[in-house]
C-alpha cells in the first residue's frame, strides 16, 4: 500500500513539475522577438480518444524570415494540442493557407519558433498533479499504524 502512495506522489509531482516547466518556457518565448510569417499548410488530424466527442490534432507548417534567411516552423504551441470541433473550426479559420502569422523565434537559434508561446491551457495538468499528490499523501498517512 505504501508503494502505491509513493507512486501516486511521484506521478503527481511529475505533473506539477511539467506544468511549471511549461509555464517557464512559455514566459521565456513570449519575451522573444517576433517576425511575420505565412501559413503554408494546416491539417486537422482526427484523434481517436476516450471521449465520445470527435477531437483533432492540428498539424501546421509556416515559413518566416529572420535576417534574410527563410525558416520553416511546425509548432503551434509547445505542447501537444488536441481540440474539439468548435476550437478546430477556429483554428481552421485563423490559420488558412496564405494567412499572415506572428512568429516568436529564439534569437540564438532562429529555426526554433512557435506561433503561440503561451501554449495550451495546462491547468488540468496542474490539477491532476495536485490531486494525485494529495491522494498519495492521504493513502500513505492511512497506512501508517500508530505504535504503542
């Protein structure tokens, strides 16, 4: 029982750490310089999931120029994005082929870019991490038998 508690706490901490690392990364990229880019392609790939509602993963390609060098980017955000129908429609409208986009790029490595540095909403990751950690702590406390 104690090993399950330790596992829950470890996995919970991993989710919490991942949340804060992504937030730190997003903040860093939101301060990077931007340049204009153009959407070259957008595909919404159907995703088989555990939900009953259909979901899609956007796959995007855009080009942008930094110091007269043309780069190709493929990241919408830093995290894997899975969207439902309403959001998929918004993405389809916003990122039509030929549409201009604002590209955030790493000034030290301009090939490293992203369109949305804030990323996807990761609050679920934080909540899951806290719940798993607290559950593990509670389970661990319940398995401790008082002596005496």
